[in-house]
């Protein structure tokens, strides 16, 4: 199950807003020197060479609430950058500062969720993923992330609608991720037809999507088509770094095909690469 790790960069509107604030600040400073508090514009009267001054009905001073919201979004973007650089402490600090300035910044919750996951705190991660999805109910990234967390937490029936909503976001940049997650989650929920549909749709978009390849390997294995399961398993191992679950399934596939030597190699690889993962008889992992 994959989360969308990247937090979207600040939109171009933020750059425009900064430029606009700089322009207004300059004008306001000039105005202050002249002893006024509102910008004025010269409007010609009906008489030739006669002018009157009229002032528009707005103040040039920036709304403090909007300034706080802008600063919060900038801190959330900085937190995402710190997370990409691997600085979990800095990422968490900046994300919390963003939320202190504006409780409605969904991206800050996403950063805190990812930090919590990397620290092994699944409960805290789930709370932040849920908050991000609530604050951004039409954002594909936030919805896919929360759906992935729900499914990993053993709640596939609750997770599936979040993937559907993520896919409804036309601006969502990685639909293959949500489709792969939906397929894998449907497989856990015992919805085989939906699982195959979504997994194949994900692979049609991205033939190397790891979650979709692993899901198809599991689906074919459960259906008894071990040669197809092997093909998908090998593609999965070539697409991304191995996990204990992927190696375990590969071993079971080879045992089913009668190749004990290849099965043993996968088991040995799992012991070498994931020494903390304990194996029960038959290749099942113990928790």
C-alpha cells in the first residue's frame, strides 16, 4: 500500500500574492510619508483642466488573517522540503508552526502523518491523514493517503470509498497509485472482481506500479495460476525494492510450482535482507 509521499508545491498564486504584497507595501510606504492612509486616484472632472481626487473603498493594509494563512502555507511547503531531505525533526516543527498559524492547512497534516509513519507511530499518522482528508475532501493525494492508511489498519471496507473519491479528482497527478491501492484493498476485502479491475487499470497507466504488480501476483496465486503469479512476482521484484511480504509470496509461488531451490533462495534472501522478520512454517510471517 503506497502513500503519496510528495506534498504539492506552493501554487503559482502564492508567488503572485508575494509580488502583489510587495507592490502594495511600497505604495503604502510612499503614502505614509505623505501623511495618508489610503491610496488615491486622480479622476478628471467635467471641466477642462479641472481634477478631483477620489479614493477607492479599500485599505492598502494587508489583512492579518490572510498574512497568517500565507505564512502557514509557506511553512507547510518548507516542512515538505525538510521531509524530502530526511530531516524529520525540522519537518515536524515547521508543520506544527504552520498549523499554529492556520489550522486549515491540510499539507501540514500530511507532513506530520508521514513523519509519524517513519517513526513507527501508526495511530498518530492515521489521525493526521484523517485530518488532511477532512480539510481537503476533494484532494486526491489526501484521500489516497487516508485510504491507504485505513486499509493497512485492517479497515478495507472503509478505505475503498476514499480511493474512489481520490480518482474523482481530475487534477490528481498519480491515479495509478490510487487504483493500485484500491485493487490491493479490494483483494483484502474479498472483492476479487473489483481487485482485478483496479489492478489492471493501474498497470495500464503504469506497467511498473509496484503495488499493482504485487496485487496481481497475489490474485493469480490465489486463483491457482502459478505461472502467471510468478510472472507478476518477478516484475514486482524488478520494479522496486523487495519487502518481506513480496519475498514470502515469491517463495510460496515457487513451492507451488515445485521449484524448492528457488523457493529456498527467496527465503534466504528474506532472512538476509530482513533479519527482524520471523518466518513460520509454510512461509507465513509471524507478528
